[in-house]
């Protein structure tokens, strides 16, 4: 139980350190560059690790198919989502006032 907790804590701590070290929560340009680099490095690292596991354990793992290539820029979606959310939040007070005023007028008409 303690070993499991330590392993999970180590993985979580490593993930937080990696995000901080590579500035993934910084500007979108830096995040995009890090994600592109990871896209190039991770498949090779997984392949090398699987070869190492096979050598050490004697297991034969099937060859994994290549990951699909997406022509999708996270930066564009992220920025448009943030802009949409911020514009909705900026008009929320005036819309709430407008809807409450309409509701009050509706109630006045119904109670006459």
C-alpha cells in the first residue's frame, strides 16, 4: 500500500515537474513547440522501452501500429475557446440583468 502510494506520488510529482520545467503552461508558442517535440520523441522512446522490456523479460510484444498523424493545431483551438469563454463571461452580468428585468416584467403582467 505504501509502495503504491510512493509510486503514484513519484509519477505525479514527475509530471508536475515536467510541465513546469518545459513551461507547458506558459505561452501557446512554447507549448506548441514542446508538443511537437514530444510528438517526435515519444514514439521512439516507447519503442526503445518495449525492446528493453523484451530483452529483460524474454517476452515478445507485438509491434504497435504507428500513431495517426493529425494536422490539428492545439493553439488555434485553445485560443478560440478562451476568447469565446471570456466574451461569454464579459457579457454575463448585462445578460443576467436583462433576463431578470424581462422576468420581472413578465411576472408583473401575470399578476395583474
